C-alpha cells in the first residue's frame, strides 16, 4: 500500500511537510491516560499564553484554507478545531485509546493528525484534488460528493477518506474497536514544519512501542520524497 500527495498538491503548497506512520497490532485495551495528560498539559500551557488562532501552525493552515478558496473560520483544520474545543471545555471526549492519543499529540504540536483504518482503504491513498465523482461517508452515515477541485484523501475506488484536506475525516475509515492496522498522517505548512512533523511522528512511534509493543514504520514526506510505501 502507498500513501502520497499528488504533484498538483506539491506544486500548490511547496511549503508542505508531512510525516506518515503505519502500524499493525493496534487494539482498544491500551491505557494512554498518562500520556494524554502530558500532551494536554503542553497544549494548556501554550493556550495560557495565546489563543490557538495566534499559533504559527494554525495561522499557516488558515492561509492554506484561504488559498483553497475556503473561509478559514468556517472550515478549520482538525488541529485548530481540537485546540478550540480543548480551550473551551478543558478536555476532549474519549473515543478509542489510539484516537485519543493522536488527538492529544495533535493538541501538543498544533498539527492536524489523521488516523485511518487501513482495512477500509481500497488500494493506495492520495491527497489530491477531487473530480466531483468521489463518494464520502459522514459519521452519521450519509453519503456526500466532494466539490470538484476540493482537496481530499482519495483511494483507488474513488472513496474520499477526508474532505477539505485537514478539515473532516470520513466515518468509513475511522478507527473502531475492531481496528487492527492503521495509517497515520501529520501535515504542516508553517516555518519549521519539517522538523515538527518528524518530531510528531517519532513521538507517535514511541507511543506505539510503549503502549502496544508495536514497531511502527515511519516516513518523512516532501516534494523530493513524496511517497510512503508500507506493508499491511
């Protein structure tokens, strides 16, 4: 299986830096509460100094959404949405140990983190512009068609696993109790994005070893090295 960004995405966003991780052997029994508390504390300390909208990581994604023709206060990157909710409620809902951990890491780094159940992905997965014929399944079970030109995560069968790039994932490949193998993608556009995305992925790889006794495969993606091939 392979994950990549299309050439058109790299041309439009040359500042993009991404990290990817794949792992098998995930389950819902891990206790990650201590790690969540640690990462949440990092986010809390940053939010005590400034609101998330002032973070350079968030500002960069806002500029990116504007370049995609989206109003950035209407469609927020996943990391901004998480930080905003955390600032308001001082906690995030618990869904699954891996999802909860990734959300906490996203808070700490202010970088969007997507987690996909690879068994629900047909063939390869690519971040590309939509044709308008792809199908997207909401968490409530409704089917949508992304707008032509919209940036999506699409598999080989034309199923969109995320809409508006880092805005909203699909319910189809969401992590559930039965999930065993995952692909995780972190993407950033700010100055220093390459180092931060690599550090985030290394942090998650360490967490997999610690909480699931799993050795994860990782990759740093750039325009010069745009593809991550991994075994399921």
